[in-house]
């Protein structure tokens, strides 16, 4: 009886060790060590993103792409076979970064298989990769896993990647998470890069950005500003803040 119990305890201990070995330590985004990756966010592939409302997802793509401007971090753009049905990047994104590295892959599905793309990432000298791509299960996941195998920290913007179904999205996110990829929202990425509202970029730069791309917070700021300018309370409001 005792040997059997001992084997069970040893097995449980081993499983706990394996589980803890796969835990990724908390790592914060560092504005001085981050690079923004615009991965295959192409106008043709956009139609495969069925796990989001189409209008919302279009806004998400532009919000993700504009992070490089907001925080002045290096940007690498890449497309996959854009002369075919995948199509080019949206004009609005291309115009954001006329001087950024832009690798137009002719056939490689995993962007890391392209030497020019790999060189563009390495040339930044940075180890934290913020990525969003279409599709989540192929373009984003394949590259995220490749980057993790090369020792990069990967922060996948779950609002900037899209795929054909919610099931495929969830399975793909689980696969990335198991490999140590950190899954984040656009708002979380913004806040982690900013760190403090008193920084630069801080409230003065970020609130107008939020008003454009995350209007729920923009309206919160507008309501506060209006209340301050108005300088009055209606009946019942004093009880809420007193």
C-alpha cells in the first residue's frame, strides 16, 4: 500500500513540476524593447476574419497599426502573396509608415521562413514582438511559435488577429498561450507601454488616441471634461460621488 501511495505522490510531484516549468514569468512590455509587427492584415484576408463584427475588426486593424505612431516604436510590415487573392495591406496602414521595413513575401506562409523578414526583425535589436495578423491560426500562430523558439517574447494582440470561427480562434490562442505567448487586448498593450498617465506618451497623447480607436474610454473622458466645464450636478449625483 505504501509503495503505491509513494508512486502516486511522486507522480503528482512530477506533474506539478512540469506544470510550473511551463509557466511564463510575468513580463511587462518595455517601450524601449518593443517592435510592432503588422502581419498579413491584408484586404483580401480580411474577409476570412469571421470571429469579429466586420466594422469593429476594421477599426481594430487600424488601432493596432497605429500603435507604432503613438509610442514611436519600430514597425515591421509584411504581406503574404499580395498579388493574389490575399490582396495588399490597407492604404491607410501603408501611409502610416512610408519609411518602415516592408517585406512582401512571395510564398512563405510562416513569415519567419523568409530571410528578409527575419533580418528586418533582427535589425531592430529588440526582443519583444507585438503582433496581430490574419489569420489567427496560421499567420499569427505560426510566426508566434517560431519567434518563441528563437527566444523572443511575443505579445499577441487578440483584437488585431482574426480567423474563420470562434472555435479556431480559441484553439489557436490556447496553442500560443501554451508556448508562452502573452495574449493581450489593444487597451492592455497601450496601458503597458504607457505605464503612467504622467509619462510621455501619457494622458495628453493617449486620451485622443483612445477617443478615436477605443471610444468607450473617449466618451468617459468627454463626460468627465463636460462635467468639469459645466460645473454643476443634477439631483442625485452628489450622493453618488460624496
